[in-house]
C-alpha cells in the first residue's frame, strides 16, 4: 500500500545535481552575501549649492566691513571765506547757524586798545585832525604828538597781538592793509608810551602837497 508512494518521496529528496530541495534551503549551504550599505551621502549638487551660499555670505560680510561710511545728508559744506581789503574778514560756513567774524575783536579793540597819532606830515594840526576822526569812530585815542621826523607815507604800527586792531584803524582812515606794520624802534617817534597802535600821519593822510623833512616836528 505504501510502497509506490515511498519511492516517489525518495526520488524527490534525492534529486540529482541539486544540493537542496526545490523551495527548501540547504542547511549546509553558505548564507548568501548581502552587499554592504554605505552611510548616507549628500548629493554633489546640494553640496555645491551650500558652498556657493557660504561664499556669498562671506563676500557680503567683508563688503560691509570695508565699505566707507556714507556721508550724512546733514553734513555741512566746506566754509567759505570772503575778504575785502581794508575790512574785517568774515568766515561763513555754508548752512551754519553762527559765523565767526572779527567784528567782536574790533569792537573790543576800540574800547580797550589805546591809539596814538603822531604828526609826521609837516602840516600843523594834522595829528589832531586824525585823532578826532578816530575818536568819532569809537576808538580809544590818546593825545596827539609830533613825530621826530617827517615821512612821505602814512603808516599804522602795532605792538604784538594787536594786528587786528591796527588793520581796523587803517580801514577807518582809508589806508590799505600794506600800511600796517609791526612796531619797531625805526618808527619816527621817541616812545609810544602805553599806546598799542601808533598812527604816523604823512602828507597822504594829512592832505599836504609837499613834505618838509625836519628833525623836529613843527606842530601836531
């Protein structure tokens, strides 16, 4: 009863050339080798994008560090200076609310700087006339004197620190700035006393037509 079925089973188990049953693993057969899996990789295109973004960020940062600060719209323009011969100099920065001028210095000089007038024109009374003119203009004048010698050109001398006052005195008398010089012993006076500005009156200021050169003045 079981003979034929047993023979068929043996043929199934002993199938030639096959180390295992069809559909059944052979215990003695080695395990199949599975390929190794490498770790996750960043695609090349993604890495290039990240590198480009990094370089761009560095360039922008460096440009912000080295770029000069922009000029503000409220910055003032360079100051401009206007000079008129024989008048105080006024400096006026564009857009400034205040200006720096010599007006204040001249105003103080008129009341604090003593001015002495010496007659070197040979015309009697010339020094007194000029002294009166300066006094009317607000200058602090002293009594006029005679010069030790007559000269051809009027000059305004000043002691150290009083050039602004001397220039203003010359402007009052309508003399050019070239007539203003530092005081030295070469001035035709024996002394200026406490005066800080000396006006030596010559014919051009006194209105005389000629100059008479003498060692002793004939009048003030």
